[in-house]
């Protein structure tokens, strides 16, 4: 269990967003302090100054696009953090479910399936962490050596360029104001990047775990005929199926709004990138090839996060449909009529749930 959820807990724990409170009062207090620091820096050091800078450069399309490259992800991060905090109780119940699933006794095949899904989750988490680290290693050192991937003007950066386009009430061109602002921006961007990626990886953890439990349910239903106590086994599986359906509903309610925000974000960003590419092709743009490449890579990164939501949702739908099919393929005609009718419970719930999820995925 520690191996399965450790990376996700560490990423969200750094920014104070891990939903399950520690039983240790000191650790719980430190988590709240980290969360408060994360929110304050995200809102007052990055988001509000970036929006103020956006107002100042409004009218210059290149500068507006350069600003939105950072402002839109910051706004989406604020949205994600707000949703996580508002649904902390429901997410805690899902984490408790994961812990119970790992602790309870299980067959070797069920444990193998859970380990397989946990490996997939760890790969997603490592990729997200490496993406944040790679971005920081490219952006910050290049600025320290006098290079920048941003579009710099006297309006956006009167002195040395900062990491992102932002407007502060104090004079950042003087020392040590510039160095302190640069440092706090670097810390704030690191925390916001961990929040943005960690929340998406947390969705992957929850969804893949539920998919693993559905696979285990599918396995038990396939072997149901070999169980000497058919009614007791069927009763256990029906309860487990209802539990998984409720967990899936909680995921739908929490992460649907995040997915909507990501689609709006990606749509706007894709349009802006199209404008830049057309400008460069027509030789009217003011961007270098390196700047344009960085913008395209940022779009690919956002696309990958959006695809994560779609991929795990589609995987969940396909696993739910397996439960529906395995009941129809069951040799119910060899059972007594009263016993065979009990299979209708799982058939109907699996069919209705898979149909509902499929309709949501199309929407």
C-alpha cells in the first residue's frame, strides 16, 4: 500500500493537498501551513500579478499570448485546488477505500492485478514529476545565464526579465528586490506545478485503482460457478459492485468540472498557438524559433494532461462493460431459476452504469 500510493501522497503532501489528515497533530498542522503557503503564493505572487500584467499589455497580441501561456495554467490550478478542498471529505473516503482494499485478504491473481495498476499509477506520477523538473531545469538556468524563452519588451520587463510576465507594486528592477522576486517566483512556480500535476496524477491513482477492483470483480464472477456457496459469493460480489459504482459516481462529481476547465483551457491555448504559427509562416511574427518551439511544447504538455482525463475515463468505461458481458456469458441456464434471477441485479447495474459513462464520455 505504501509503495502504491507513496509517490502521489508525497507530491500532494508537499503542497498540503493530500486529502487524508494525519493522525499526528504536528504533521496535520504542518500540512495546513504548507497548504496556506501554497495558496498565498499561487494567488498573490503569481496569479494576480500575471492578470495585472495582462491588463497592461492588452492590445499587443504577441504579449497577450505570452502572458496567457502562464496565466491560464495558474487559473486552472486555482480551480483544481478549490475543487480538491471542497471535496476533501469525499476524497478521504476514497483513500480509505484504497487502504482497505490493499489490507484485506485477496487471491494471488487479484494482488497481481492491483500491483499492475499501481505500477501504471507510479509511471504516470514519475512522468508528471519529471515534466515539472525538466521545465524548471530549462527555464530558470537559461534566465540566470541571460537567455529567456519569453517575449521581452520594456513594457513587460523594465529591468532584468523575471520567470513569468507579472506586474508588482514594488520596483523589481532594483537589487535586492529583483533577486527576491525571482526566488519567490521560482518557489511559487514549483509549488503550482506540483499542484497542477499532482492533482491529475491523483485522479489517475483513484481511477486506476477502481479499474483494478473492477477487474478483480470480473475475475471473481468468472469463477463464481466453482464456488460451493453460490448465494453467499454472489451477495458479496453484488455489494462490491455497488461499492465500486458509488466510488465511480464520486469521481464523476468531483472531476467533471476539472475536465470542463481543461477543455476550455486547451481550446483557447490551441487557438493562440495557431495564430502564432500563422504569423511565423507569413513572416510577420516577432518570435524566435526557440520561443515558438517552447510554446508548442507547452501545448503538447497541456494536451497530455487533457488526454489523461479522457484515457482513464475510457478505460473505466471498458472495465465496467466487462462486468455486463461476463454476466451474459455466464452459464445461467445450468442454475436453478430462483438462483439465476439473482444475476439480473449485476446485469442491470452494470448495463446502466456503463451506458451512463459512455454517454458522459461522448458529451
